[in-house]
C-alpha cells in the first residue's frame, strides 16, 4: 500500500476534485436516466450535453497530469503506454459490452475503429504537427520507431477493413477464417509490445541532434533502467497509475452514456448518423489528444508518434480479436469490410503518414496536409 506521504503527493486537492467530479457526474447520469430517456426540450438537451462535455474536459486534464508524471518517471515508451493502454482497453471493453447487449451491433467495431483511425492519424497528428512545427524547427522523429508502427498498422488495418471484402461473406469473416485472424493479430501485437518495451526500446525514444544516434532519455528510467525505477518508486507509480485509470473510466463511461442524447441532438439538427461515432471517438481520446499536443509544443515529436501511432496499433490490435471472438461465441455476424470511399481515405492517410514521418524532419505544412485529409473524411461522412 502506498505510504501516506506518497498519497499526499499524488492525491492533491485538484486531483481529488477531478476524480469526485467525474464519478459524481456519472452517478448523477445513472440516477436521472429515466428523465434523460424521455424527449427533452432542445435547450435542456444541449445544456445536459454541454455539462457532460465540460466534466469530461476537466477530468481529461487530470489524466494528462498523471500521464506526464509517469512519463517523466518511467521514460519512453513506458510512460505513454500506460495512458494509451488504459484508454484503449476501456474502449475495447465498452465495445464488447455493447456487442454482448441486446440488439444487433455487428458494425460497431468497424465504425469505431475507422473513426478513431482518421481522428488520430489526421486530426490529432495534424494539430500536433502544426503546433509543434510553428514553435520548433527541426523536429526529428525516430524513423525506426515510426516505421515499426506503420508496418504494423498497414497489416492490421488491411486485415480489419480490406481483406473481408475479398475473402469474407457479406463483409464478415467466416468462422474458420476468424480463428486464424484472431490468433495472428494477437501474436503479432504481443510480439510488437515485447520488442517495443525490450530490445527495440531505443527506437521509440527521442532522437538527438544530427550525427547522434539517440538523445538520452529524459525519464529516470533512461538512467537507472525501468525495473530499478519501479522498485525504487513502486508506491508512487502504482498510485499514479490507479489514479489515472480511475479518472479515465468516468470519461469513457460518460461519453458512451451521452450517445443517446447526442443522437437525439444531432438528429434534430439533421446531422448524419455517423457523426455520433466520430464525436464519441474524439471525446474518448481527449486525454491522449491533449497530451499529444502538449508533447508537440514541447518538441517531443517521437512522443507524439508513440501516443498517436501507438494508440491506433493498440486499438486495432485489441479491438479486432475481441469482437471476432465475441462473434464466434455468440454467433453474431461481425461486419468489418469498409466502403470503397473509406478504404481510399484510409490508404491515402497511411501514405501521407509514411511521407510525413520518413523525412529528416516534420514541419507545420505537413500538419496542414493531415488536417485537409481529415476535412475530406468529414465531407464523406456528411455526403
């Protein structure tokens, strides 16, 4: 159990306030669920949505604070993995819960992962590159790490969205196809994590000036080793990790609880149904978005890649096996095949990402290109 002095350091009044606010808001939503289930007047509907989003934003800054403390203590890529895996695993659990609930939800994984892919690879990275490129010159990503991310993304996204068109039935894998897809995805993702946190860890750290191989890790783990840091600061690391997860959970729960309200509000506004999925994905990954932009402003461009590309690798690597397994156990048809328009946009996104991060440095104009591609995705959603 963490020492009292450690708890006082971690559980500051601000962090406790954010924690109470998040869970209090979630419990309030549960208590008034019968009222919210009925048709609300339009002003009341948007007021409730604004209140929920405000709570999520406040809690998101709390998550970012704990993530930055862990990143400084653990070094890369461990610091970003804690935040990324916390958010992604909760999102996977919620998608799985929806699939196990009443009704048919065969496309929820496809729609969620596609929205997350375009938001992370274009919107978040675009804003981060624009902000970082305007403040810093010569932002140099670690091309070995980015290449590893993109190689895995190309494989996982092809298996998820393109292959079912060619070998599946009605956009879904048949049971005998789903089993090897699940096994291969889990094995490849597990091997990648093992190498990322082990022998190839240096590939995911910031690079130094031209002529050097790698910049020294700014975290204590870069000097003492992650196991030594964990042994020396176990109480603080455990306390901050628990607090981070406890603050993330109400963010994700609130974002999904407000889905019905958002559907209602956007329906009254005449917005397409797909808009809800995009907005929910943006809210769920708000803590990671804030952390990414702050890392870009601080000149940590490889941390930007770790947060964004790493988050998407984890999202696809965990979501696809989970939903396919649920489909096999429940007999549900899991539709993964994407439309030709979305496949084209996804392919253009991967190509643009390769061009952006394969150069000697990244710049603000490249960020603008990613933002324009996200705008095209927005046009396709509203088409």
